[in-house]
């Protein structure tokens, strides 16, 4: 019988997680998040008015009013070592592993960090400038590509990509057509540069796992927000959290988040592609359902633009469509049974 594996964080990992949270909250706290959302909303309204009657393609209008990436924030993250966590020390990086990367992206998910962080992170050490703040995106046949218009480097083939409506105000999307295309536009790095099919599978698996970590961070944050609101909001002479229905709602949110945490942390340790697919499946479910339940716990306030709940729900929906979608993960897991 094999010895049990301890998935508790080490002291160093705990310090790293706290440090990354401090950096992200300092650089992209709630005020910065709301400012970015308000800017995107204002640009949406202005560009939609300008385009009225002149553009009859909704996707083209969306492309014109897409949010702009905060390059100063991106460079600051590069300077802080966020993108180079897993780059070997000899190459100028921090020299940590996938478990530490997962902790970093969990924190990124908590604050709803905008931008193609996963693609840029995985390109660090392979693409010049990625570790220091060059914006990198990865195109996959038939897949969604966030922030394509802002890319300095495109890995894969994004020719023929078309802008699509994004429910998330801070995540512009393009869809890449199926099949090979000739590369055009920004600098491209061919998929053929991967040493082998195994390397490509590993890269895709790590990308899905990091997106799952972001979903985990969001699921945890909405759980905390629901509990806090239930404690603070008073109705009928006391906090709404005293009602059993609200307590059950919050308990279910905690269970989902912790189940996803176990799966994500375990997959980071084993680096097994199937476990990564399962982790993404559970994290997607936790992020989407927790955001919905958080909205329910907030009542009418949760439906307002001023509340952050809808931002977590919209980002969770978008992330669920990246990497291992639920249908793809379920098929891979079923095939392995």
C-alpha cells in the first residue's frame, strides 16, 4: 500500500501565496477592478453610439469597443516575478514548480485579474520578453482566444480568427477557425516548435490547470463574499445568516470550493493530464455555481451593476469555455475508465 501524500501547504508556499495576494491586491484591488469595468462600460456605450448605423456586424462592433489591457499593470507583474515563477533560476527566473504556479493563479482568480496571464506565464522562458511583460496569447484550432488584439506574440495559428461577443466586460474574445491557416499579423511562434506531441499535451494540460486555479480563486472569493454578506445584512430583526436556507447555501458553496481545491492541488503535484481535466471540471462547476449562489445570498443587491458578484459569474462562464471544457473533460475522463 502506497504512503499517503500530504497536500498541506509548506511554510514557504503559504508565504508565497500571501505575498502574491498582497501584490495583486495592491496593483489590482477592488477600486482598480471597478475602474476598469467602468472604463469598459463607457467605451462600450461610446463606440456603440459611434457605430450605430455604420456597422451591421455585432462582432465587429465588439472588436472596436474591446477593453484595452493595462500595460503598466502587466509590466509591474513581470517585474514582481509573477510570470517567471517557474522559469529556472539559471535563466533569470524564480525556479519554482507547478504547485506554486497554481497558488499564484488562485490569487489571480480572486481579484479577477484581466489579461492572458496563463498564456504569458507558460511562454516565459520560451518566448523572449514574456517574463518581463510581453503579452502572449495561445491560439488553438476551433478555440477561444482571450485578448488576441492586444498580443505581442501569438503562439499557434490565429489566422482567420473572428471577434465574438464576450459576456465578461474585461475579457475580449476571438474564435479561431478549425484547420491550418497561414499566420498573419503579430509575431507568431509555430506549434511545430514543441519538441513532441507529449510536450504539446503537457502544455495544454498545464494551461487548463492554471485556468482551473483561477476558477478556484473565484469560487473561494464568492463563498467568502456570501458569508460576509449573510453576517452583515439584517432583515426581520437580525442577520440573514441566521436563516437555515442561507446557511445551507453557504455550506454548499464551501464544499464545492474545497472539493475543487483538493483536485487542483493534487493535479499540480501529480501533473497527470487526466487529473488536470478532472480538476478543471470541478473548478468550473465551483466557480459558476458559487457565483450564482453568492448572487442568491445577496438577494436583489446581487443583481446590480455595482455588486461584484456578476463579474465573477461572467468571468467564470468565460473561463469554462477555455481549455478543457466540461464536455471535453467528461469525454477524456470517461474514455480512461
